[in-house]
C-alpha cells in the first residue's frame, strides 16, 4: 500500500492537531530551560562557569533553527494561516499601529516590581567582530519573524481556543470568552521577564485578534514590536531588552 507524505507524518507524530502548535513553542521553551539549567549548575560546577556565560549566545542560533524546522515541517497543518492574511485593507495599518504602541509601552515598563528575575541580556558582539554581526542578524530574524509566528500559533490560535473546547479547530479563530481571554493574557505575560509589559502586549494582540478574526494581524503586530525593539537594542546597545 502506498502511504503519502501526510500519512507518514501522521504515523510519526500521531494525528494530534494540537502538536503542530505546541511543539515549536515547547522546543523554544526547552532551550530556555537548558540555558537556565547550565547557569544554575555553574554555581556548583566551576568548570561550567565560562560555558554558562556563553550558552545563551551560541545556543540561540540552534534554538532558532530548531523552531524553524518544526514550523516548516508542520506548515501544511496550519489552516488558520491559509487564505487571505488580512480581511480589510485597514487591518495592516491597525496591526502596525498596535505593534508600534506595544514597543513604546514595553521600553517604559521595566519597573523593578513589574519584573520576574533578572534579564541576562543578549550581546551578540561578545562573539567578536566577525561572528557578532551574524549572531545579531540571527537574533533579529528570530525575534521579529520566528518568535511571532511560533508564539501566536500557540497562544492565540491553539491555547485560547483549546480553553473553549478541546476540539479547538472547531472553534473559529477570534472567538471570545472571558475565561480564555483572561487566562491567555495573564499566562502570556508570565512567560516574559517584564511580566506587566507582557500582559499589556498579550492584551493588545488578543484584542487585535478579536477585532480582525484572523491570526496574521497578530503575527504582524508582534513582529513589528520585536523588530523595532531589536533595532532599538542594536542602535542603543541596550542589550538587556534582548
């Protein structure tokens, strides 16, 4: 019997539709946990001291490549990204405006009481004049393109609908309930070092989801925020924002 590519994918990963939206996010968070684990172990294993400092610097390209691989593999399964990306002609302008406003709010909400832990920061130029620009480009690509796609698929496509029904694909994108709205916004905020800024960003992107009924505007807004923030970091040398 001939088995087509989609069937092979089904045998490899099962027919679970949540998996294509969960796995890229899980891989991303797994790398973060790995880096934090190395830093923690370095307190007890002195020989890891140097590597703990460089772990985040050199593992970021690997993390980005791994997430891109997951997204590329599952791309045919993302039905919410098919068709017209934007409904109205004003959706693009609205998405850009939301992204810019979230950026301006983000860089002003770094109050000590509104943070979780201490940001390690990411200075790609620690790697030298040759590798530094390459790592900076990878970081900008990761934050402005890869992360918005990965996170919006998880938070505002999968989780927000799964909280309404385990058969989440039967729930139209942009369906509102109080519980799913509050839970995803708060959880999205808690994922970030600047938890209050994260909640504000989650609120803005989710309201954009409800307004447009589409995921692409959220991805665009998220990407605009991260792109401007990345340019801010590179111009000002304020690596703590990365």
